[in-house]
C-alpha cells in the first residue's frame, strides 16, 4: 500500500527493505548501525520504514556499517525497485 505522496517513496521503500534484510541477516542491531553513523536508532528505523529519504552519503555509510558494498547493494535495490513498480504501477498511478 502506498503511503506518503512522494515521487520516490517506492524507491525508498525498497531501499529500506533491502537494507533491513541485510542488516538483520547479519544480526546487526539498529543501535549498532546508528552508533556507526553517529545518529539514533529511531533514524535507522525511519530509513528502513521509508518514512524519510536517505542521502547518498548516508546510504554509503549504512552499507559500510553492515559490511556491504554500496554499489552491489544499489544494483540489488534497483532491480527490486523495477519489479516492485511493475507489480504496483496501477496503485502508484492512482496514488492509492
């Protein structure tokens, strides 16, 4: 279900899901990532839930904090984003 009226919400959603999956599969806590990024656990939660957009620099640091290559993660996100948009295009266009 589409929530905020942001043009990039779907990308943020997929980005958050991929980063969360990678983080949890390595059993890295939100607090651990927050500490490495110099932010709060709440900020990490908001990124993973697509409540806010992530800057490129934050994305790179997040990937490093969980031991992932930012380029490889971005490629994965891009592919999943295209599939997500293709599967939900009617809802996205309607704004529902």
